């Protein structure tokens, strides 16, 4: 299996349907405690997964790694990458200023990021989230962090015109606690956006929502937010840009695509809601 540049989690999600039942059990345990479980010994990994040591070795080879050490070396590099701060990324950038080509480089990085993001989407997870977004019996709550709040607001703005019961989780602790208290078990969906420099408040809110039996859909980067351990659906995005900062452009494209698919599922009910909303919007604009 030749998957250069892919993280371990990306390889797992791309391969999980082809793994044996025992390997799949170990792979899911790894994703639930990512990446810490994979950095432990083979014996500890096996015990935590409820499988044998040889199963762990076979899983590693199924993911395309020659040895368990190679697998762990990849995880260690990921730990370093996922922990990089905005400052460390900026100071690491050594490319000279190119006033003629900077926009072209940025364009290429965005296009490449969008292509990698869509190529890496697990179709089953994407379709599950689309069905949830289109199910008007479910309430949808979007949760973002300091920067990813933009994505949460965009999801809400895309869905509100075509279905009811969509809101953004407030950063105010009292209002956020109220949103948790209002969760209807097994019926409501929380869509969480969390990217590297992962936000502790987002993780805690997601855990509270999961404990109240909300469905959790996580949109994150390729190194996986800690929210992945409680998520029912995980979609990853390519965040690397041409400059020192990460980009949300591929994630924004993914959100728009998910919303377009949800509108298709909603069908005539979306048109009927728009017919009620659009005249009001024009009167108050």
C-alpha cells in the first residue's frame, strides 16, 4: 500500500473496510485514543484493543508500514506537527518574498488542499453527516473555536434558509450549558470544528454533548483533534498553506459541499421553507 504523505489516521480510515475484524477492532481503538495508543508497546496496544500482539503487527503491515518502529516514527512526527504553534510555523518559514508569484503559490496551495481534502473524505462518514443535516427531526448545533468559528457560522448560514432547528453554540458558558441541557438523546447532532492548536473548551463541550448522547460529527485536520475520541463521524481537511499560517479554505469548500448535498436530500421541503423565508428577508433587508 503506497500512501506517501498520509498520516496514520488517514491510512486507517482509508483501509478500515478492508481490514480483518480483529484488525478493525484495533484500528478503531487507535482512533479513539489517537495517537497515544499507537505510541505504546505492542503488548499494551493489543491489550487496550482486546486483540493479540500478532494482530497489531498485522495491522501495521496492512497500513503499509514495514515495521512497528516505522509506524511509531510516523506517529512521533505527527505529534510534533500537530503541536506546532503559529509562531513556530512563521519562524520556520525560510522562503524569500516573491511579490510576483505569491498569489500563484497561494492559489496552488488552496487548490491542492481542496483536492486532498475531498480525496481523503470517507464516503460513508460524509453521507452519514449529510443524512443527519437533512433530517429535520434532528436539531443541529455547530461549534467552532477562535478561528474555526467562521466555519460553524457558515454551516448555520447555509442550513437555516432550508431547514429549521439549526443554531451555533455560544461561547458564553451559561448559554453553552443550556444547549447541552437541551440535547435530545440520540436525536440531536453537534458538528464540531477543531483544528491544530486544538481548543480545550471545544473538546470539553463535545465530551459533554456526547455524554448527553448527541451525535458528534467532527471536522478537523489530518492530525486529528482530541474530539475524535468521542466523535461518531470524522472528516479531515488539509490545512497547510503556502505561507506560515494554516488555511480554512479546504474546510470551507467541504462545508459548502455537505450543505449542497443536504439540500438535495431535503428536496421540496427546502424550497417550501425558502418560499417562506425569502419574502421576509427582503422586507427586513
